[in-house]
C-alpha cells in the first residue's frame, strides 16, 4: 500500500490587511519634485531588498545560489511582480554585503 503525502500550501510571506478589520491604512504620497528615474530606482531598491530578505530567510545565503529563476519564484511566493534582470542582479549585489 502506497501512502501519498501532500505538502500544505505555503502562505505568502507578506502581511496583508485583514478583510474585516476596517479601512486599509492610507499610504503617504511620495514627495513631489523628484525625477521619474529617481522613483523607479528607489522602488527597484526597495523590491530588491524585500526579495533579498525573503531569500535569506529561506536559506539562500550566497549570491551564486540566487539564480534569476529562484529570485522570480520567491517574488511570486511573497506576492510581488516578477523582477527584471536588473532587479535580480541588484538582489545578488545586496546579498554580498
């Protein structure tokens, strides 16, 4: 007799606002006056830092272990859009420090 073991689905690592807990917290608008490129690079750094933190928590401690495929899989797992090649490279750079 064979026993089939199914793993439990993994929950996203990001926290979400509970549905019945009232209105969602308001986000502050970004300060005006910066060029668009500044906001793009700022958001890219934030995303790379989130991904690097999640990878470290998952046991990926060296940049050579963090392939583009693994980084993109982690992005899906934590609920962010798939990162670009540039963001993946930035994740690996962050893991060096």
